[in-house]
C-alpha cells in the first residue's frame, strides 16, 4: 500500500499524464490508474490535482482511464469541469430553482451529523451496482479540514434535511464529492439542485472552475453531468470544450 505522506508529486503539465508504472492489463484490456494517499494538501496543490484529472475519496486521490463494470466490460472515464467565466444556467435548470423555491439551504464547514447518516442510508438504495458502504467512503471524519477545506451544503424542507452534498473548496475551484437526497423528494431533482447551488456558490466566490466529477464516454447513469453550459472534458493531455471533443464520442 502507498504510504501516507504530506507532499505531492505531480508530473509537469507538459508531460504525458501516465507512464509505464501506472499501466494495468486485465482480460486483454490496457488501462492506467494512479493513486496517492494524502493526509493534507494545500489549495495550490489540490487545484493541480483537479486540473490533471484527479478525484478524491476520503484521503485517496486517484485518476484512471477506465472503470470496470459488473459485466466484465470497462467504461471510459471522462473527467469534467465547468468553466465559470460567462456561465449561465439553462432554462430547465432555472425551472429546478423555481420548483424548489420553498426549500432553504445553507453551506458550512462542518462534519456529518446523525441526520446526514440517515439520509445517506436512504439514498444509497438507489445504487444498483457498487453501492457505498459508508459516507466515509467519500469524505474523511474531519471533512472540514482534512485533507483539504471541506464544506457541506444542506437543503431543508422546513426543519427536515432533504438533500446534502459535500464539496472541496479553494480560492480557484469548487469540487463536488458526493450528493444525496431523500427518496420521497425524487420528483424535485434535488441532485441537480445541489449541483446548481454549488455552482452558484463557486461563482459568488469568484472561482474559475467547478468540478462535478467523472462521467463516462459511453452512455451511463452519470450523463446528467454532461448537460451544463461551459462544460469542458479532459483528454489526459489538455482540457477542451466538451462539444468540440471529437475523440470522446462514444
């Protein structure tokens, strides 16, 4: 297992993302995977991770070109981000705001409460494949401070917690880690709402980018992440406009 460390080793942007030590082969499929376990990182280093196609789960930072599925096939990983300069919500996204105008929300540096744990257990039933065991599969027990500055976005219907999401925040970016909502509110599009609120928060902070996480090149459960303006995708060498990235066509 990679040892925990406090320093970050990243290749320079002009160097190709992956090299031979990160090559994997299974069932004739060649793919690349890289992982780092980190107790803590600063804003500059965290942004370099995000800009190079990394994601974070707990203390684990990782990036990979393909993800194995239950049927033995592999999905092609598609890192995404939204460029916030000039970003506008679509008409359908504005309707989601309007539909949920009766709800309230707050963003705070905090740790999960018993309410979050109950909501997590309800929400994870939506996953047919690879259901998470714990909320700490995604965040750390000291989310507000380690390994970076973490916030929780809470959405309430009066006093009831009906949705929440966990984000990493720097001066330059907001990165979404995990979102969840109460199944009784499934017609409210609360998963999209928390993303919209995260984008709104990032814009108000003057951030340059919002990272919604991976999707796949192939059609998948994560296609909702592809329906945003100013969307960019990473081809493991540079970020490009998603609509112009011909090499990512399924």
